């Protein structure tokens, strides 16, 4: 396991409460992509994203049976984040997103080899899943910001591949790609956003897919509104982990991304 860092989310004017957490599940960020710093890099227009596996194929061998509900999860050494449990992986950096205003932990970012996976879990109704609804709202939001969004079949079902325009350091326009995974579980919905080199590297992409299949969602028995964020907490000090500052987690506005290879 690598580094544990604590990220402060920038102050926003939106109200707190269930409406805010619901929006985070279905909408892409509104921030100006031109605010991306030079050292973060930008994606080139021709950057390729690795093809996903069609759902009619058998579940790939590199996947486990998850993501799991707490009641069905096999025994494994995991990091307890409250609403999520994350397996320990050598070389993985764990960054937690913390809302500056409320000090609430709102997301986890798992970084491996220049790519990152942002994961959040939300409450869902007993009778239906949320991914179809969330995916449609997200696609509309991305297009409204001048980006592109397309669905494709993946190892966990239908995925959403997005590209948002960003201004490069040379003044030209590039596109920041991201891969959205949505998994409907028993009374919960897990959203995972993959960015970085793994989008064009099938082997690294499989590493993150395996990671998703090992995650555990801890829904709890309390009443929650649909799309309400399932609470997270910091894992605390653990052997081999140190705390450092990090930038905002938002993968479509400021997070890790594919860079141009010269």
C-alpha cells in the first residue's frame, strides 16, 4: 500500500443536504476545464481508450465476483472507509476527498501507476437500479459543457466514455477523457470514474477492473434517500501510510488524465 492523503474540496455555494449528494451522483462538474494546471497534463484529441468487453461474453477471469455487498464479501484484508472497504494493493495511493465546509469525507481516489479511480457509493431504492438514470443525466451534463459522451459495453455492463474540452499549455484545445462505471447493488449504487494512462492501456485497465470487483459497499440499515451519498470516514493512521496534501479529486475538471506522448 502506498500513500494516504487528505484532499480538501473547494468551497461551493450549493446548499448541503440530500439534494447536494444526489447531484454529485448524476452531474458532471461545472468547473472551467481551462483551470487545469500545466503539470497535470491534458489529453490529445487522438488519444485512444481501450476497448471494453461486451456483456454477452462470460465474466472475465481477472474479475472477482464483486463489487460486494457487506453481507456477501469474502474475507480479505481491506481498508475500512466506512461506506466502502478497499483492498490493500502494493503501490496504491489512497486519497480521500474531504469537504472543506462540513469536514465530511465525500469520496476516495485510488491511484496506481499514473492512473486513478474515484469511487463513491450511494443509496438506491429496493425495487430498481440507478445506473440507467444516472448515466443519462451525466451524458447530458457532459454534452452541455461542450464535451462528448458515448455508451459502450463493458465488463460491468454499460459504461459511459466522456471527453471534456481543456485548454492545453500551447493554447490549443485538447480533450480530457474519463471512463464511468456504474454498478447497481442491493439498495446501493457504486460509481467509479477511471482516468489516466489506464484508459489506453488494456493491462492497466484490467488492474483497475479487478480492483472494482474487490470493493465492498457497506450500505447499513438506516433509511436513506435515493442517490444520497453513503458516508465515508478517514482510515486513520496505519503502518506504512503517511498523510500529505493533494489537489482536488474531480477527475473531469482537475484530476489525473492521459497526457500526450511525444
